[in-house]
C-alpha cells in the first residue's frame, strides 16, 4: 500500500494519504487499498476509531485527474467501492486536514464523523470549472451541511472555501492552528478509545442511517449525469487545456 501509510496504535488506526508527488490525489489503486484498510479496521476489535490525514502539506487534491477524465467501468467501480466502504464503516472516522482538500477530498470529509483543519486549509469543489458535474455524493452532502443556496454557490462558481467558511458551512468541526491539527485530532480519538465501543457504533448507525439512503440515491443520479458530461466537448477542452498547461476556453458551449 505504497500510496497509503497505515499504523495502528492504542486503538487508533491512522491512515495517511501518501502521494505527495501527485498532491495526494487518489487513483483507482489507492481506492482499493483504502477499502482494504477499512475492512481490516472493521474486523479488528482493538481498533476503536480511524483518523485520516494527508502526507506533508496537502490533505487530498481530489481524484487523479488524468485517470478520472479517462475512466472506464473498472476505474469507476474502484471509486464507487471506496465511497460505499466509507458509508458502511460503522466505527468513528476522524479527519485531520492540513492544506488543500479538493473534489473527492471534500467528499471524503463529508463521510467522516469529526473533521479538524488548520487555519490555512483550503477547500474546493471545482467540477463545473472542469466541464463536469459533482459526484461522490456531494450534491446531497453539501446541501445537507451548508444549505441549498451556499452549496449551489460553491458548486456552480467553483470558488475556493476558506477554513473558517468551511466551519460555517459544516464541512469541518473545528479550526485549529495548523501545527496543532493532528495533535487535537489525536486527543479526540484517544477519548473515543475509552468510551463504550458498542454505544459509539450504535449512535453512529442511528445518525448516519438516513444519510446513507440519500447519498446512495444522489450517487446514482450523479453517475448518470457524469457519464454524459465525460463525452462532452467541454470536458474534452478542459482535458486539452490541462495537458497543455493553459486555461480552458468555454466560449463555444456544448450542451
């Protein structure tokens, strides 16, 4: 699992996204490794909770763009399996965010139960700027957390979201000094390890039950829309612009 660094200590499974050369983007192989980590943590009674963080100064810059723009059924299934495993995982998941979280990185945070970030963290859901439509359940998750108007603004304009705005929108739980984020997250995880595990899991199941149903419905609708968008001239232009290192030109629109 070279793209993930995993350690288990004192009841805490710490999963670190370790692709710094690619800004901790997630590809299909990383998705499948992640699923295995969660499956093992689910079976291990010694693991009481999971912490997710990113290596160096990036949490997660989203799905691997090159792979994502050219995804086939096998690649799509890997992303779907990761999302399903996050939805189904019944132990507490915490996230320690330093630096950017983009696209899939933001979606992952929506499946976490507690999210702590640094003051300089920056969040972004730039799907429309790439000629795409939102995925990974974000059309439901962002509306649920931030409300329809604010979610619509961020999704349509593809504007960045500051740490304190993310707090107001409900994407994160608390904001700390950047150097304190992991320490604060570990402190809360340690508290979870001494609480009754059955009670924690039952409470999470109650809190997440209706969300899971709604997210799966959103995922199905998002898949249909994205399949069409991936064939559009707008996405082809976005891909060319990315490969050529320039801004895309959407002056001629394709519906």
